C-alpha cells in the first residue's frame, strides 16, 4: 500500500492579499484570456508560475523558477517550519441544488511503478503532451498542484472532521475553499496510517502522476538513491464515499460525420424519443429518465434509452455504451463539461451533434478499484476543482 506523508509546505504569507486574487483554477482549464485576467488581479497570482510566459533571457520554465524563488526571497511565500498535513474543505451547492461540504487532506503520496498496485488509475487517458508539466517540475523543483486521489479506507473522513490551524480561506464562483494545517504527531500518524492502509484511486491528475514517476526516475538515476523527496508527489486525498464527492458528467461532441448518419447508427443500439428543447435541467434529467440525450443542431434533444440486448457484456457506463455503439465509425469525438456548453457548441456549428451522458456512480468507481479495470476516457468530472497555489510542495 502507498506511503502518505506530511511535508513542510510552501504557502502564501498571511494577509498578503485576498487569496481569491492570489490563487487560480487548475492550469488545464484556463484559456489565454483566463490567464491574463488572473495575472492582472495581482502580480503574485499563482498562474504566473503555473502557466509562465517566457521573458528576456529565459524560457518560460526558467522564468517560473526565477519568479517562485523571488517570491520566497521577498517573503511573498513562506515555508512551514515543520511537516504538516493540510485539510482542504469545500462548501458549495451542487447541480441538483443540494448544499455540500467536503473535506480531504493534502499530503505526499508515494509514486509507484505502473501496474505495481497501491495507487490505481480509474480511466484510460487520452493522448496528452506531458513535457510541459515535466519541464516545469524540473525547473521549479516543486509539486505545484496536487493529484486528486480517492481513498478506499473506511473512516478517513472521521479523521479529517476536527478543525486544524486555519491558514487560508476564499470564496469564488460560489465555492468556499478553506485550508487548515495539522501538525499534531498523533493525528499525523493516524491520517498517514489510514491512507496508507488501502489503495488510492486517482480521480484527477493521471498525467501529473505519470510525470511524477518520470521525474522520480530521473532523480534516482542522477543520485543513485531511492530516498529523495521525488519518491512522493503532492496529492489531495478524500474518502471514496457518496457524501464526499460531487461527480458531474463529461459529455460527448461528435464531428466528421453527418447528424443523420450518427442518428441512424445510434438507433441500432438505443431507442430514441423526442426530448424537446435542452435546458440546464437536463443534467439531472438524464438520470431521471435513465437515458442519454442526443443534442441536435437546433438545440433540441432526443432521449437515448439503451436497448439491453445491444449491450450484452458491455459495462454499465454511458461512455462504454457509446464506444461500443460507435466502434468502427469514422467520427471525431471530443469532451465537454456542462450542458449549456454542449448546446452552445452544437448550435454554433462547431460540432455536428452532442450526447449528454449520466454521471458515473460511486459504486462504479469503487468497482474499478476492486477489479483493477479502467473506464473509458473522460468518464468522470469531479467538482468543484481545487484552487492552485494554496499549498506547494518543494522537492
């Protein structure tokens, strides 16, 4: 089972500025315009390091390192004087209108070899350039953002319920993010032992975990040892239970095929029925109807109810149903979160059609961990996203 350890964290100095102006969403959800807005909010916004721009005499990665070292020297960021775990709480209203409160813990999770067990992927990943995050890790010698892991250890949440020492809070886009430092030896040991007693499933950050493995191997080769900080990587770990997770669907967009041909093929596997104009309520409507929903160019939908006889021996996942139904079809597929975003893309002509799918259940994620299988790419979208910059792990 994987080691999970506290570490001395690098954090923004208290009272420097509102954390909403200093932190940022994950790098991979930001557009160029988003980056500019964040950088304009404060000169020390974390996006300056996490998505650096090249400057005179430096490439973008050297710039990121120089900026981070400058912030440390100026006291903009300070290093904790002892190892800690960081409790990370989020309060928000989910898509169904429910008030939610979640808590996880940020620590250093062991980097294990692929297939070794202990830390498990939960879905196949799509091809993605890994050199950017690897080059940034090499240059800054830091884990800048955490991998998101799900612990199968029962009772982890109970160990995280009591408050720690507050070290920051912010509310942005309707979500309150609060972080607390835990340094009590007995509590550190209890949390470490709990996470380290059962497998951890990677929920988000498969690529970041993969580059941590590459970086670890480089450090092993350079030092000839296996006891450096590169043996672990910063991770947020929450318990794999219903009340600690908010899972949205990642819908499908199709192009390179006519809508008529797509409907004809899907009709072999699904019963289609008119659904009327698509509204944001369809996020819950797919679950209520027990069906997927085809998005037409005019913004209307068609319910797609799976034909049981068409999916014998196919895993009960909408992503798997679509892969099976469209196997061998010459069409391009892309992925999009949010019903309104899908409708806007399809009605705007940037995609031929879309398919709204249902969120993956906790039971299916746990089954993935128990059986060591993988879901189709983009099967889950965990929300809300963690803010980058609240905790950094030097290497």
